């Protein structure tokens, strides 16, 4: 290695890494792993065992490359290809054309050596991966077109990833990177990045902004990898069957969480494939590292078994897994796999690939988008049990429970051998489904297809376990799920019992015990379990008091909903919809174990039956109470009102407040005018403010500004702040019957309108302004905010402009996420935004900078883009009709009531 060209810090880092790798290869763990494979064997039997292969199979395993590259690569490795190249049905949707992924980009630069010029680029953000990553950094060597990619969670990790890339590249090529070429992004022009490159002796070269062809080598590499990253999972999904990737814990049906792993696998396969632009068609891996390395033909998400240390002697020594890629800078025999049962990612060199897919050819690949029998996964692959219904219940269900008349069997037939009689169905369901009446939803679409026939039966308990059951009557023991313990018949009887504190809400307990556990958790059985009392057992499913109980329950429920054909909202992970014929026929809102269904009565009832095949559910019929709010409907007037009267009155009783004034806070109060030396009050100020925040966020925009004002003093509240919080509570108790209403046939109709306003330099301490805005639909407010701006503005116009930018972020959520999710076939509307400052409107409509506006931060100017794209239309309104004014400051009672009645639709 030339000492004149190699940086000392890079040499030390490479030497340290090499020493670690030598220790790994000389370890006993690695010797045992190689010995298990057998002499002369490699862990990649699926790819290297065949010297004669169909070209289409070779195309799927080698990274979906074009035919010339495939034939040249096969020739170099002594593989004979047969057949003719067909159009890949997975490359078509991934690339958008009939051609497969193109050949290696760029050309060999004879005068350049590896790492002379290294090009980097950052792309994202995308859907969160299994590791929570949203971005990926690509690096491409300009001489050999060798590429590498790293996933990261946030952009701020770019510098740390580049440091890792520099060391990895030096270890691979044997020489340090001499020059990095990148765009003019703020990440690469920062002082920290420049300081790092200067310390490593790396020159920086920037290409002009907006001219991607100057960095075309890395740009084309990014596109190639991302196209393969879409094609490879689609090919694997077809083999996995209708359940798709959801059979693996933590993955959705389509497996969007695997895009980063698939992109990394694509980069590794492109590195090992031949490149006609290189001398002799050599692969980038061979030119960059000086050695070819193993030619892997393991397709992405290949099924296999990985060695795992068994907990007991009777446990299996290998567990199912799926191939992801070769990992980051590991040994050639090391691969990165995903365990099927736990969803954990691990590195291993002891793995055996299975030649057949895990479904064994039993899956049908013609998946329908509707929740039909062809789209539901088989019960044996779901982490919960299906209880056999009695014959009477099956007969009452009608023809919907009958199997399809023809076609291949998608569901395993029940056992015909000797089996124990089925146990009775467990008690009442835990999950609550509250569908609205037919008048509140759209027209009904076709009902979902019947559930799978022949559900599995519960296994009979063994004689040893049956002998351990407790005695028939144990009145001295607390309540448990054993059938032979005394159970209180009423809630009052349970509370009067000496074991009252040991009684739990059966609803929550039943819901949370359905979810499987990923971790190994052990517990000691309490008294009352007969001979098993005091024994330590391993939990197979969740319990209510576990920290991960809510997360595991949500993962189970999400998997069930996705299996039924629902799609998850990107803006809110607790919202799902079902699309049939391009229209949304059912909306679901999930809150812990309560599900709020929006649709026709028939559709909601059918959904309850379909979901009941996997988790027990109970229909509460028409929606009345949900998430602490009361829903009141007037069918004749077409009016829906959401209020929190009960919660508000209970809050007033708790803090001893019975009545209040006509406004939350008097206009003469100055919360900042107090002595800083006064000690904080001992009253429960923070608890009261938290309760008021809950009310302000859910149904009461009229107290949003007042709660914002008092919440700023939670760290050290004084007596004036406590009185202000009680004043707000008194107003809320006085107007507890008020709520936000939505009316059919309003002037605005089914369109969105928005109001935004600002209070300039309202507080003398920091002189920051207050932004307030409200978005309305069907006459009522659906979103509102009142917050202190993060910067000090120099004029009223600038304060209003910053407030409009804050409102623009709310509009993007409704336009690009909520509207598209609820109305996929409708065009995105142009939302009218009402503003009372003419100077602010002119700045937004005319993108001209002058001495009065050039100091405004760039992040606020995205509002101009919304105006240019006709997504927002700014309209001037008189201050008298600026209904967002009460969200920025305290107003007299008459003006306050006028704005409140309009926003909450109280008239």
C-alpha cells in the first residue's frame, strides 16, 4: 500500500477491522458452523448446485438483470443457460417497461484506480423498514462501478454512515478514498462533513444543483437497485401465497418494510454480475477487491433453516428463516436472515436453504383485493387459534359458511382420525366493534366472501394436566379463568368481595391474551392453580400487565385486518379502510381493543363475522361512546354532535369547581406578570392542565388558546396560574353540554375550508407571536391548533405569513393523506384559506423577494408552492369574520361567543 496515498487514520481503522475478522474466523463458533455444513459443502446449495439452469430462473436469482448480462455472467461461472428469455412479470410493474433492469451503468476508466473517485448520494424518505430506517445512502466507485448502500433512520446519521463507508471501502479495495463527489445538499456542505474529509485527506467535489447528469453514475445505480428492490419482493410474495409477508412477525402482506434489505441485496448481486464496460467483462467485485468472491444465486427471501441454540434438549436445533442479503462487510460465508417466528434479523454462517417454498405448493396466487377466501391466510400460519362453532351456530350462519363449490382447496381439511371432542367456545369477546347505522355510511358494496371451512379444534388436555386441575369449589381463592372456581355474578358482588382488588377488566384481559410473544418470558403461577401453583412456566401469549402487551395486541390485530384485505393509513397507523371497485366501503378506527367501523350496517355486520373467525369480537351496535366522547345523532336533521359532558362534569367534581364565567380567561389577566422568587404552588396543576389538554384536543377548540397559555408554566406554576386553570375548568363545566357538531346540507357542503390568524408579539418576555388555525368540514371543525411560533417575527405581516405556513402543514396532511385515503377516486380539492392580512396574501401569491421579506426563513416559503400548484387558494376576509381569531388571544365575551358558535357549529 502506497504510504503517500494512504491516510494513517484509515490504515489504523482497516488494521483494527482485519484483526477483528481474524479473531472471528479462528473462533470455535465459526469452526462448528462450518463443520455442520459438511466437508466440501457451502451454505449456498440452492444456487451453486445446478450447472444447467433455465435462463428465467437464473434471471430471478441473479437480481433481475438483462439477458446480455445474464449470459455473460453465466459464461464466466460455467453455467449453461437453457430456454428463451421471457418478459418478467415482476420487472414489468417495478420498472414500468417490458425491459428488465438495465446492464451495469458507466464505463471503465482506464486511467483511474479503485477509490480514486467515490460518488455518494442520499435518497429517501421511504416507508419504515424492519429496523425503523427511512433513508439509504449509496456509494459508487467511479472506476469499477462497485456499489454499496447503507440504511439509516434519519438524515442526521449521514456523517456517521460516511465514516463507516470510508473504512469499509478501504478494507475492500486496499486503498483509501481520495475524492468524494456529491451534490450540494446541506448534509455534504456542512462544516462537520468538510472537517471530516479534510482530516481523512479526502478531496470534495460538488456538481451543480439540479443537474443530475453530472453525477449520473450514482443516480443510475440508485435507480437500478430500487427497481430490483421492488421486483424481488414481488417474486417472493407470489411463493408465500395470499398471506404474503405477513406470515413473518412484524411484516405487512406486501412486505414494504423490506425495501432497504432488498436494495442492499440488489447492490450485492449487481456487484457480482458481469459488466461489459469493464475489461474482459469482469464484475465490479473482481476489479474493486482484486478477487471475485462467491457467486451467490440465492434469491431474495429464500426459505431456509438457521441453527439456533435449543433451550431444552427436545427443542429443534434449526428454525425457519428467510434470506435477506450478505450483510455489511462480513465474511463471504456469512448471510443476513430473518427469523420467521420472531421477525428478528441475525447474521449467521450456519444455514441450510430449502429447495421448496414453505407453502409446499398449497397456496393460490390469484389474490383478490376483496376480503375473500382466496386472500385470507390459512389458520395454521396465523398466531391465534380458531374455535370450532357448534353445529347449531354453523347452521344458523347460512350459506356464508359453506366452502366454495369448486377449485383447489385453500384450507387444510380437518383431521379424520381419532381426536378428542371439541372444547366449548371461550367466553365473551374482548374486541368491541361499534358499527354506525345505515344512514351514516355510504352505499353497500358486495359482502365479503365466506370464512374458511373446517376450523381447527382445540387439542384435548393430557391426563397429567387433567390431574393437576384444582378442586371443584375453592371459595377461598381469588377469581381466575378456571371453570371450577367461584365467579361473582355482578360487578357489585365483585367489588364487595375480599378479593376485589384482584379482579380485572375481563374485556382487556381477554383481548391482550390473544397476542403471541416474541420474547422468552417466564412467570410463577399464583395460588389457586392446583398442583401447578408456584411453578415457573413460559408464556406463549401475552398478558395484560406486560409492558409489550399493547404492542403485541396491535400487531396481531393489524395482521388480521391486513389479511382481510384492509389497507393501513400512512398518516395514522390506527386507521384502516377496505376498497372495493375503487371506492372505500368500510373505514376502521382502532383504539386499543375498541374498533369504530364506518359503513353500512350489512357491511359492518359482515366485518364482525369475518374478524370473529380470528379474534373474538362483540358488536355494540350503534356508536354512542368512543374514546371518552359521546356521539349524538339526529337522523331527521342530519346532525352529529361529539361532546365530553360526562368527563367534564366529573373533572369539575374532582377539583371542586361547580360554575365559571362566560369566557375561559378574562382579557385583563397577565399570566407572565408574577414574581419569579415566589415558590411553586402545591396544587395538582399539571394533572389539571393535562385533563384540560385532553378536552381541548378532542372536542373543544374554544379553550385551545387558554390551555396553551397556562400549559407554558407547568415547570413552576404559581398561584395566578392555578387560578387561571380553575377559571378554564369553570368555563368548561358551565358549557359542558357544548360539543362540535357536523350538519348535512351546510353552505360549504362536503368541502374543506380553513381560517388562519396570528397575534403579533403577544408576550413581553420573548416577543414571539401566536399562530391559530382551524380546518372545517360539514360546518364543524375537524382540526385546529393554537401554538406559539418558534421564531421572533419583525412585523404583523411576517407573523401572519408564519401562521399560514403552519396551516399549510395541516393542509398537506388532509390533501395528500386523509383525502386520498378516504376518497381515492376523487380529485384533490383546492382548499380556500381565509386570511385577513393583505400584505401576507401578496407575499404568498407573488414570489418576489424584497427588503421586507428576504429575511423570512426558507421553510416558510413552501406555502408558495401550494398556491402555485392550486392546492390552496388564499382569500381575504374581514377581521370581523376571521374565525381563527379566538385561537390566538383572549377576546371579549361577545366576540368570543361569535367565533366559538361558528367553529363548533352551535347555531
